C-alpha cells in the first residue's frame, strides 16, 4: 500500500491533485521545494478553489526515507533540476509518475533513474488555472496512467489505483497507454499552442470555426507522425477530444501554455512543436503548422 507520496511542482495540475491527497490524509503527502518557494507558500498559503492548504514542505537536501510514490508536475525546463532535487525521495522501489505534458518526460526520468518503476501518465480534461499561489478549477479531469500495455494490471499499477481510489482522484487505466500518451500529445500540440498564439480561452475554440480549424491542423500533423511511429492515432481520436472540449472544459478555462504566455514564463514549445518538427524531419514529412507555431511562440517568448 502507498502511504507516502512526494510531489514536486505546485502548478495548476500539481496543486489540484495535491489537494485530494491532503484531504485523504495530510501526513501522506510531502511537497519538495527550495527555501524561497517554501517561504512564499508558507507566507501566502496555497489556495485551491478558495480553500487554503498548508502542505508539509520539505527541502530537497533534507535526509528522508524514500517515498512509495513520487509525482512530478513541473515544466520541462525544470525537469532536470527536479530529478536532482528528488534524489532523497527515490529509493529502489519508489514508483515514479510524471503528470507533465508531452511524450518525452518518461524517457528523461528513466535516464536518471533507470532501475525504478516509471508509469507513463497524463492528465486530461482538467481546467485548472493558476495565478500566483492561487489555483482554481471547475473540472479536475482524470489521470490516465499504467504500463505501456494494461491487459493485466501490474502490482505497481494496482498500488497507484488503490491510492487514487482512496483519495477520490478520477483516473483511467487504458489498455494501450502508448496510444493514450500520443493522444494527449496531439491535444497539447493542438490546443495549447494555438491558444498561446491566439491568446484564447477554451470558448474561442468552442465557438469560432477558424480557431477550431487552426487547432485541428496542428493536431493533424501529429496524427500522421504517430502512424509513422507505429501508433494508430486517427481522426476518431480528434473527435474524442473534441467532445471533451465542447462538453467538459469551462469556456473561460485556459491551457497551461496560454497561462505561461500571460505570466511571461518560458513555454514548453520545444517539447511540443519542437518534437513534431524533429519527427517530421526524421520521417521526411512536412509540418508547416508546427513549424509556424514553433517560430511564433519563440518570438513571443523573446518579447518577455
């Protein structure tokens, strides 16, 4: 049974799921952060949907028994540092789950911790918005996780499943996790990036056909590349997301990349459009929409 969870990254997603673990049992969760962040969190408090949470914070260098489960919810540009800061928390049997966007974080984590069980994961349909130390959401979405194939559940998957059941964290264990990861990558590439350049909340894509078509054109390039990589993404996968967009996401909600642009923070464009462009060159497939998005978002970043 998982009784000790370490989390790094208190953005919208990290804070939302941290609140569920805290409500299950405050002592089950510890949040890893540096001295400056801890001071800010303690002084200002982390407010989630109007309720203040005083999590148990711990410095990276503090000696501690390894956690049963580590959740990583940082941005890509902070991943290498996060993996170093988690060294006290990761023992030989510690399960590691990344809640990050993209399809490359698990590979980066495995390079640092090659002998640990790493369960591919992604978050879908969560519409969390972070402003400073305040986080709000109308839909907490769900965490999709598991081994690459889940016809039979492994002991590690079962342990995480039982924790999520206890904490009332919505989840899904797809039979084909690799397909699901590429599906979420398609979503991130499409709506995260187009929302960032259009400065548009979800209602723009729900209501304006031109914005919706722009989003789809970026996703279409991922569908073609996924098939070259042996993953059978199709337009049916796009329609599956389109239903979530129109029925589950708050019209006023914003993607994480739009929030980054509004806060003048570095985005994850290198791991979204950048990955699409690299795969396009690998398979000799043109990716004009993502080429354009990559350049546009890099220009936006350079104005910060």
